[in-house]
């Protein structure tokens, strides 16, 4: 059960590796004729669409354009090919671009002035500069030098495009235009003010860009959207499913535990039947017998709870110590981060506790009601 | 002191009905030393358990010290077993995980006696049965004869006026048996009422009177 909970939480962390709640808009091709225009027309996005949408859709919190191209990057005598992006400062806020200490992401000033600066992924940094700090160094892209201002910190990310963020290079949007002068942009990132508004924003983007580019707002293919909120819902559903599955396993474990405990207490009670008989024979009152059994049960239970807690807690923590390989996006990132839930543990122990109590106290009560000789005869 | 009137005990096992006692009537006076004898299965142990308030008869009247036993509650019976009757079993019935000291202490704990009184009495009893040096041992470390002496000491812990012993020497060699009988004789001389079950004529010869059982009935 700890694993299930851990997975759900880790999934949330990983998905927010891409950014909390995001809508990504891409160009497309019309699939419906509109106002006399044929279908099959390509629809592209342009830099001015960003301000156009921002001004007209108040539900948008942040919006950023993004263009990218696979380009040759050289520095430090090394040459590599990487995806180079042009975007604005808002992008960082949407896409959780956390810089390593001593660096920063692109800011509004960089973008407004078209400064020749670059923010690079930690793998790019490693490939070009080894373990040294690249901040302040120059990298050359398309014969234009850029100064590195920050390196992306490692993070778990399971949603991506163009490869993981670790391998990317970000430039201020207008500086990027100098090395890639295509007018159209690859995509627009939108962060809604509230996650619940994401569908509404999608519809309004369709309507507004449809009016501008003259396509049917109901045309599913004129623009395409990637809505992480909707995706997250699906992802969460899958992980909820896994959690429920693990929960069922947990419940089965509980059942096995309960059967075990009941058996144990029953065996204990049987074992003690003779002892109860002896005590009754030499004059123990009923209260003495029941009290003793109650204390014994409590003791056994407390001991069990204590060790159960220690063991479960430590297993969870030992597993959590295992390093996560952030470069791969396998299931281990989820399985290696089980959460120890005190509530679940408490609930588990409460159920077992009731069982222990019942299975402990009833045989004691029974033994102390019958004739002592019946308990004594028990071998 | 002990008065039984028409005591019967019926055991039902499945469809089998077994009459272990069939109308036993007897009187045992204060200070008597009685042996109960009879063949195996004649109901001796059943009778002893009823006298010792460990078991209840199916029918009949048992009056102990003027009290109708049938009218006593569970805890009143416990008090009778605790203070009025000491019971010695053939198989000792000592608590295995407790020391001899603790075994003897138990009836006094149930009686609520204070630590000082308990300590004094346990030392006294251990000395009387010659096992003071064994006070920290567990029953499993003792011989059968020694265990029975501890069981006897435990039965005497609260100084009961009646001592019941169901084949106290049955599991012992003759030397250990003689030791136990010597102690019982002492106790009787000190004024206790003693009822003992035995198969052995020599052991029975220590007593004043023999009650013979056959098929759940007293033979005259
Ligand atoms: N709990 C019981 N259930 C059924 N039958 C029993 C039970 N206890 C005793 N009996 C039967 O009652 C009869 C008398 O038993 P009891 O133990 O009193 O005999 P006993 O005279 O003590 O014999 P022994 O000399 O072997 O100890 C026996 O036939 C025995 O099988
Ligand atoms: Mg017998």
C-alpha cells in the first residue's frame, strides 16, 4: 500500500516536471471546408498570435511562444547537435525550469533586448563542459556566440517532447530568430488561471484563431492541443488503478495477518487453558484470569505493533534510499518511492487489534466460566 | 465438615451416557484422615473433584462447612478453593514457567496477602518440605517427588483446614511416596482434615478410615 501511495505522489511530481497545468497549441491542417475555402489548408502559428490570444482570453495566466530546431552547437572545442529553442521568460514559470545554483533562466529583459544568452540542460552542460561550471562560458550556434547564463537542475520528468529537458538549449525568442528565421512558430504554451478552465481556453483559442485564419472552430484538425490537465487525469486514473490494486494486495495481506493473529491467539489461549485451570483450582477469581489475559493480549499486540512499525517503516525508508536514475523514465522511479502512511498503518493495526482482542479475550472468558476441571483436563 | 447426599455425575459424550457417580452419600468429620479406594474408573477422581469444588455434580447435595456448595457463585467457589481446600493432584499441576517460590506464592496473591506475610509463609513451607534451596528453580528442574512436595506446599499456602490429594504418590517411587505420606501424617496430626485417593494398600494404611468405591457407588 505504501508503494501505491508513493506512486501516485511520485507521478504528480513527475508530471509537474513538465509544468503544473499546461495547454500546448500546435498548428495543423483544416479538415472541413469553410466559407468557400477548401479543406486541407495548413494552419500555422505566428509570434503575434501569442499577444492576440493573451489580450482576448482573460482565463490565460501565462502564455509563451516556442520555436525550435535541431542545430549544431559548439563550445570548448567540442561540437554536438542539439535541439535549440527560442522562447520567453514566462516559459520557465510554466515548465518548471529550475536553474542550478549560480545560474538563472532567461528573463524578460533578455527576451525584450534579444540578448545573446543561453540556458542549457545539465546533459548539454556535461557534454560540452564536463564537470566544470559552464555559466559565463560561450557556446556557438550557427556562428553566433551565446553566453551561458544557467544550467537546468536535475528533475524527474516523464512527459516530454523533443527529448528530455536535460538535452535542450533555450535562447531568448528574438535572439533565436537570428539563427532560425522561419516566421512561423512551433507551438504556444498556455497556463490557465485555473485547471478547470483548460477546456474553455481550448475552445476560445479555436474560435479566435479560426476567425483570424478562417477555419471552422469545430474543425478538430486545424489546430492540435496537448492538454496536460486532461492527460494528468488519465495518468492519475491509471495510477489510482495501480494504487487500488496494491490496496487489494494490502487488504489480502491484512486478511492473512488477521488469520495468522487469530490463530496465534487461539493457540496461545489453548496453551494457557491448562494454566487457567491451575489458577482457578488454587482460587483465582474470574477477574484475575480475564485481567491477566487482557494484559497479555495487550502486551503481545503492543510488541507486534512496535515491531511491525519498525519493520515497515524501515523497509520503506531503505527502499527510498535507493537512488533514482533520473535519465531513464522507467517504473522504478515510482516503485522506489513508497510512502509510509501512518493512517493506513493505524487503520491496519486497529483492525488487527480488534481481532487480537477478540481472539484473546473470548477463550479466556470461556475458560473462566466453565468448571476449573474442564480447563485442567486440557492437555 | 463434608456432607454428600445422593451425589450423581453423568458424562455425555456424543450419544454415550456415562454415570461416573451413582448416588454417593458420605460424611467426613473435622480432623479425619480418609482414604478413597476402588478400581480404575470407579469414580474416585470424579468424587474428589466435586469435593474440591473443581467440578459440579449432576444431582445431589453437597454441604461444606454448613454451606450448600450449589448455592455459591463462581467467585465464592474460588474463595473456597483458595482458603478452605488445598488440592494435590497426581500430576502436580505446577506452573511450568514459574519458580517453586512463585508457584507457592500464587494462592496467597489471589488471597491478597501482603508481601511480608507471603515471604514469611513461603520460607516456612519450603523449609517444611525440605526444598528451601530450590526456591529459584523451575518445576522441570525438580524430581517428581520434589515437585509433589512443592505442590503440597502450594496447597497449604493459605493454611486450609481441608487437604485433598488425588493419588499424590501415584507418579512417585516408594521412597518419595513415603516422604509425602510422612508430611501428610504430620499435617493430619496438626488438625487438618485429609482426604486421599490411592490404589496402594500400604499408603491407605496411613489413614484412619477407607471409603471404597465401585461403579460410582460407595461400598459398605
Ligand atoms: N470428562 C469426562 N468425560 C467423559 N467421561 C469421563 C470424564 N471424566 C471421567 N469420565 C469417566 O467417568 C468414569 C470415572 O472416572 P474417574 O476418573 O472418576 O475414575 P477413577 O476412579 O479416578 O479412575 P482412576 O483410578 O483410573 O483414576 C470413568 O469411566 C471415566 O472414563
Ligand atoms: Mg482418578
